[in-house]
């Protein structure tokens, strides 16, 4: 059975506790990750002996790659890393990081679950050739599918000869195995202690430093905040100040995933001057599941449900749906597909999608 993204996250957490083969359990025992706020490392930030050095002399070294006279210094969740050259062949193992590198103009040679990315994440789009086989990897427009986010195909990754592998929370048990293939940069997000929007922006600047795209990142972040300000003005004029809004995803026809105060969705609401109609305390992944019937008290709130929701037509025919005050008052809107576990620029797409739905007239529903 295919799992929706939120179901996938819960499924992944449960499997991590039970799994896996002895070799992987041994690798898990070796991993000690001290979670730091990622960012660009300055020379004064860490003692030289604590820096993980990558000279480019590894199995994934791209032909003709040159070294830089000044090392590229970044910081991931495990400490400072130095690269002697800008990595050219990049494998990305989570969708939020895939978003980030695509926004920086980097086409990776490998990434996971590309069909799912096209359905659930959508923006930024993958290159037209994405989804090829390993033998196509020398085509600059090809991104090879390397398996799932939780269990990527290590043999396929090795065959792509990466210069760097970018990982996030779902790959935390595989860091040692991946490091035997190529240098690993580990940038997790969405823990209960993470302010996910701020962490996504920090990751974006870290990756920009790794790939020499700092000015592009600065421009995009500045443009995103300008867009937030524009939409905030439009929404206040249309809905009044601090309108109450509840963004959610449907799990099925009887329950929903609401977003917590540490989620990227909440970050976007704050930037748009909107009030969370049903605040939830921080949780892992910034979501909490609740019965749809518990939303009956939201009489004066706008409800935004993020697509896709395959059972939407069935849901709209139920007595439960039709009894909801916000349904009867025409205060529920669907939101085009946009990823809320994503990178920095996904928050701009989320803001645009929220505003588009809130400003849409009833006749357009």
C-alpha cells in the first residue's frame, strides 16, 4: 500500500526502532551525531583539528576536477568540513535538500523517489530527463533515481561516482556506509526542537557556500521576504488584520494532519501576518494527527487543505464535511500541491499557494 507523506514519516520512525540487518545495526552504533544549527563555518568558529578534510582524492573524484587554493569551509550537524574543490557530482538523498540544490542551479546526478517528488513537491521542477538509469548519469540533464529516502540503493549511488552525498534525518543510520562512497554532508531538519523554517534557510546558505552560489542564495532569500511582505499587505486588505487560518492535510476522510508551531507552514503564516487558528506545540516533523470532527469549533477560521487528497470528492459528500461551520460558511479552500517539509524556497511557494487560495473567490471554488 502506498503511504501518503505523513504516513511515510510515521512508518519510517517505527521501522527505525526495529530494523535492520546486523551490519546496519553495527553502523548505527557507530553514529554519534551532535546536532548543531547548520551554517557557514568561519575560520574562527572551530579548532582546525576538528575539521573533516576532503581533498577530492576519493572514489567519486570527477575527471578534471580542480582544487581550490583556499578550502571551502562549511558546517553540518556533525561539525566543520573542508573541501578542496567545489563538488561537481552531487547525490542528494532527501527531498528538502533536492529542492535546495535545484534552486541553486545544481542538477544532481542522483536523488530518491523522483516520481513521488513530481507528485508531492512539484516545485522546483526536476529536469526533463530525471529518472534515468545509472548508465545515463553522464547526461547533464539526467538525475538517476537512487531508491527510497529511508533505504537508498548504495550500489547505485556508488556507481554514480559522487563527489559529495547530501543527507538528512531519514539517512542518519547510513552515514558511515555512505561515507565509504564519498564525503557526506548531513543537514537534518524537522526534529521537535527545530524551528524548521529557520533551519531550512540556514541549510540553503550552507549549500550555497559549498557550491559557490552565495550571491544567488542571498538574492533568492531577499526576494522571498519581499514576496512575504507583498502578500501580507494583500491578505490584510482582503481578510482584515491577523485573520485566523488553519492549514492542514487530510490523512483520510476522518482525520487530518495539522501543523505545529515549529513547522514551515507556521513560519509562513507568521510571515504573512496570519494567526494560527488551532496552535499546536512543537512535534517531530511539525505535524500532529487529529480527528476531523474536532475541527467543529472553528466557526470563524479559514481552513486550507493542501492537495493532493485522492479522497476529496468522497469527503465532500459526507455528512461530517457538510456539517462543518467553515464548510457551510464557504471558508474552506484547497491549496495546490506544495511541499511543507521542504527547503527555504518551498516556503515562498507555500506562501504563494496559501495566498492564492485565500484570495480566490467562492465562485472559483
